[in-house]
């Protein structure tokens, strides 16, 4: 457990250097959430029985360091309880399994909580007995904004892995399930679209594209409302990974990416780099940049045709488009042409508008992610 302590110390020191003491920014909030994760992780791993102390003691060191830098995680995480410091929060935790002394002490006082959750560990035990009246604040405090925050938490615990995680971007009512790519170009990516076997139908109407469809463990579209909320939190970049039927993998990266609010969900994208070519055609009049989102029966393009109907799927179509990663899925053995849709295409990939790709992955990450991680790693040396 000592290594966790060391990592936490270095993370906090680096953070204080970078952001200045006591600044209640996103990273600070993120570190407070890491502290909550620390408590949960310690309990899950039964570390309370280790010779190094209870979860409160281990994670409390982390907390002490934050407080020395003028951060009150209690106020940040539970803004409705402005007078409740984190020490108070800690003292309100349920007794820990195996901590008989604490259990005996608490058994002498009547509990107003639900007895059935005792001894199970997890978040239920971490929450105060009297939660804030504003349940949105409470829910937000137990979820990360995106996969980059999951990366930060994972790196502190030394177990970075891609997979399905729950996030709760600002102003989203309920937590959402997403796939986090923690390996490509340093990780921290929140996947917003993923296709690899054609098992999911993408020829859907506008409200489906607003809400999202599919499963985060398989093929899916995260939904325009969610993508808007995520990219409104910070400055984000976009990474598109594409694979053809011969196993060639290429990428298109955009240093800025956001989707505007509904009902237009206007695409703002810029700063192309990569190997797949600029399928959003930033420097051409037919660019997708600045276009509204169109689907079948929801024509918001700048063409006299309904390109959402013509190309299939939903996309930021303009007068035409050299890309449509939500188009109909074809296998390399399928014969297809412009009568049944152009397929899943990113024309600059092959130079062939009619080539339908095998795999697509669109993902976003805050633009300051790499700097943040580099600073943390520097602190670990
Ligand atoms: Ca039109």
C-alpha cells in the first residue's frame, strides 16, 4: 500500500505546482473523486485488515495532503453541505466489516440507516447518512466526467485498462455507460461511436441519434445529447480509428471537436492530422465543419436532396460528404453501389467513395490530458 501513498503524494504535489494552491478546478475535483475511489478500492480489497491501517487512515493521508493545499473535498463533492468538512464525512461512514471495535461503538447508538447494506462495502458505505438534498450533486460526486478522469484514477492505482465504465458528464441526468480506450495514443479516450461487425442497425431516425443506441460493450452510437454534454465540459479533441477489410488501420485526428446543442447539433471540428486523410474536408467548400446533423426524414443538410436518406445513417452532411461513418454496413463480399447507400465510408482512406470500411471508432479526450498526465508522471520519478 505504500506505493499508493507515494503515487498519491506525487500526484498531489504535481497538481499543486501546476494549478496553484487551493484552486477549485476540474482537476482538483477529479482528485477528490480519486480520494473517494481510494476509499472504495481499499474496502473492496479488504485492505482494512492490512498492517498498514484502515481505509480511512490510508486514504485519509491523501485527504490530508489535499487539505494542506487548501482543498476541502467535502465542500467540493457535497456543495449542499457547506459546513460539512471531509472529516465529518469520514466519521459518518458505516462501520467497516471486521472492525469490531467500531461496530461495537456504533451498536450502542440507534441507526437511522438501512441495515441491509452493512458489511457489503462499496459506495453505499461511503455516502453520508444524511445525503445532500440535491441528489444531482450527490450523484455527480460519485462519477467521473469522462474516460480521461478514469485514466487519472486508474494510473494512481496502477491498473490502467480499457473497457466499459460509467461516467456522468455535467448536466446529464443519469450516469451513462461508455467504452474507455486507455491505450491508443496514451489513453483517456471516451468512445462515442464504434462499429466492427455490422451487428447494429445504424439506419435510424433522428430521435435515435439524439438519444443514442447500441451497447457500450459492442457496437454503439453514444447519442448527440451525450456527445454535446461531454464536449461542452472542456476543450476536446477527436480521434477516429478506421480499419479496412485487409487489416490496414489508419487514423484521422482533429485537435478541436465539439457538437453544439440540439436540435442542430452543429459540428465544430478543426486541426486535422493523421494517416486516413481529412474526411471532414476542412479546407473545401463541401466541408462537414459547421454542418447540422441530418438523418432520414430529418433533412438539415445544404443539398436539395436528403443526403441522410441518400447516404444512409445520420451525419453532419453538407451539400455532399466525403465521409459517413454511420452509413449502412457492408461486408467486403457484398456488392454495393450508390443505389443502396455508400456504406461506411471515409473516402480519403482509399480514395474510393464506394469502399465500405470494416471497423470504425470515434473517440474524444480533453485537449489538456497529455499535459496533465506528463506532469503526474514527472512527479513519480
Ligand atoms: Ca437537403
